[in-house]
């Protein structure tokens, strides 16, 4: 029996999935600073927090899962989805259920492949700590509150960006150890990055032809923090 859950889509998502810009391919080492983000892209698959816990270093680890199948409206807003374990979730916008035109198409998606692209990938620096790092600091502290940021994955990923949810820095919720406080150090955001290929289908309706297309996205399946030496 499938579980059914109603979710409310907030104005700011915890984590956004990835889009592929066609220009401005950047070197990964030159784009390691975070950019604040507020929302996802059309036809994104919203992340679902699967688990959160503190690892052996005291770092907060967040694990995510994504929908294997989903339904969207014509603007790319998600209506419902089925997770990998068969749980079905329905979504509602802040303004309530949207009244759709009778001819408005409903687009379905189905996951084609999900593969680990790179484990333990350094996404970039945590944005809430000094760019020059800190010296003689044994511990870096974080708040339990989060915010959404985006990192460039670099030219090896076709110039794609990836959005993650990070703990706000300089709080008192949890911490990570600094293994070499004698150097200038700064917390970095680390993720296991997966490459997902999804197929979308729009049925013929009201004289509109049927369409089929695929989208490639890079998503973070697991995110945590690590103290790194500033170059």
C-alpha cells in the first residue's frame, strides 16, 4: 500500500536541483564562493530530507532523496511525486491549489538514471566565515538554522550549478573540529554529487502535439562540512 502525504511548497526550498547554463563555463577553482538563492527552476524535482545526524567529527550531515516519478503543471510547478520507496506526495502552493485551464497539459516525468558522479566533492567555501580563514581556532560553530546557496560545479560538469542547504555559520547548534589550527582554515561544504537523467512527457491535448524531452541535473544526495586550509 502506498503512503500518501500532502506537502506545502514553501517560498524558499531547502535544496534546489540543478540547471545547465549554456555559457560562462567556469573553472571549479575560480568559483568556490557561494551565491544565495531563493527558489528552484521549472520542472525541478524538490529534495526530500531523508535523514540528518552528527558524524564522528560533530559535523551535521544531511541526506536527501528525490522523486522517481512526478507530475507538473504547464509552468513546471510540481503537483505530485513518488519517491524511490513508493511513497506518494502531493504538493500545494502558498496560495492554495491552482485552478487549471481545461486545455492546460499535465506533464509527467520518470527517472531514467541516477548515478554517483563524484563522492566527497568540495562544493566550495561556507559563505559565513572570513574569506581569509581563521587561525588558532580549534572549532568552527554553526547554527541549527539553514539557508540556501548555490555553487558552480565547473567546466567538467558543463558549467552546471548545484544548490544546497547549509547551516548558518557562527551559531551554537553544532560544530566541526579544526585539525590544523596553526594554519589559516575555513569550513568547506562537501557533497556526494549524483547525475540524474529524467524523461518528461506532455500528452497531446486540445490540438497541441505530444512532446517528449529529457533533462540532466546534478543533485546533492549527502552534504556535510570540513575545515580546509585556505590557499
